[in-house]
C-alpha cells in the first residue's frame, strides 16, 4: 500500500488527461499511487490514462462516487484533472 493515494476523478477529459497525469509522474516515482476514477467517459479518457496511472477504475457518475471508488488508503488526496497541470506544490508533496 502506498503512503499516499491521489484520486483523479474524470469524465470525458481526453483533451487534458495526459498533461494532467504527466504532471504527477514525479510523485509516482516517489511511491505515490495515482488512481483515475472515471465516471463513464465516452471519449477514451480511461485508455489515455492507463499508462500514466497505477489504477484506472470505473465508478458511477458523480464526483463523490468517483472519489470513494479507490481502495482504503492511509492518506488520500483528491485532485480534479483541471487542477493537476497547475499544481506547483506537487514536488513538495513527495518530500
């Protein structure tokens, strides 16, 4: 189990999912688990996310369902995809 899991809820985010998850790659390298919880995208978001996430889950639509879709964590941080590329604190989280 990772010491921190970041859940990224998505719904038809194909245009921004790759840059968003790429921004989190340095955290993955430090042992942070990246979980994409997709609410039923029809634009290929899960397939685009798969190589850049530790898990891609399908959840019922609705952000609350998506944020609760992952496994039990010691520490969990939920981050919408539109936040990931602008998150300057990402390197600090991994320290």
